[in-house]
C-alpha cells in the first residue's frame, strides 16, 4: 500500500483503515475467514466529512451566496462524477479488493463504487489523522478546482436575486424594458427590475438577457444589508 499512500500524500498510522476503505462487501462475503470489514460504514462517515468541508469552503469563499444556492453548488462539488474523477486520478480501482462476481462485472470501473471508496478513504484519513488531515486531502484531490467551479456558478444574478427574494414568502420580481438605443446591429437595452412593485435596480447590456442580469446585479447590491440580509420595503429580517 506504500505506493498508494504516496499518491494520497498521506501515511497511515493504522494501515487496516486503508485496507478497509478499499474492501468491497463482495470480497468480505467470499472471504469470511479473514473477518475483514468492508468500506460501507467508512463511506457513511466520509460522506459527512466531505459535505462539511465543502460547506465550510463555500461559506468562507462566497459570502454573497444565499443558502439555497450554496446547497446546490455543494451538491455539484461532491457529486458522484466529481468523486469518480478523483478516484481515477488516484487509480483507486487498482487497489480495490473485490469478490470474483464484482470483478467479472467490471466493478473496478463502476462509478458508484469508485465514488463510495473515495468517501471511505476520506473517513479512513479522518479516523487515522484527524479532521485537518481529511480536509487537506479533500481540498487537494476533490475540491482542487472548487474556486473556478464556484465562480462559474455564482454569476447568475437573476437566479441569486430570485433566491434572495424568495426568502420572503409572497414576494415578486418583475423585469421591465425601460428603453433601447442604437442601430439594429449595435443596440443597447436598458432594464429595470421591480421587487414587490418597487424599483430595485437598473442595468444595461447589448442584449435583453445581459441587461436583465445587470439590473439584477444592481438590485442585489441594493437589497443586501450590511449583514447580508435582504431589505424589503424597509423591513429587515434579523
């Protein structure tokens, strides 16, 4: 396992945790005499550790994002596809312990198993070296491109404004074309956005969609109070 530990950039004090993280239930069923434990309980714990680390990262890096949007971005950061990418970059399939049936059905390449074993590895590192060691592994291998992914999903001002306004039940949003200027090949559109029929922001752009996004961005700045709480008609949630 030393070669794998070098890839993981972590040396286990208790190697049995690493072995458990790589052992599928099909192997334990076929080798009862070994009394080996499979990765499933570790995967349960690793899922929680991964979710917490991703949530802490989002909370620290994106103070402007509302809770609902952070939840969706976190789900994307730790989805099966992301975990499979991590597993393949580390060649986890090479070290799996599988039963014969699972081996014949290409279990080493199965996305669900790859993703689960990455979470099991996270839990193994967490139990062996503590929360910071696990978080370091997650940041290095699972969330290594998180900043770009968060940034790319944080620029939709209209969605962010919608989520912000929906925190107040019954609130409405309406976009209105104020004017358009210039020739057909070089038009500029001016939009105003209303929250509860009160003007909340204005913006312009070379397309209607771009102008609406600009107006929503202006409204986000106007509606966010000093503590990040929205202000609707003078009443601020505390």
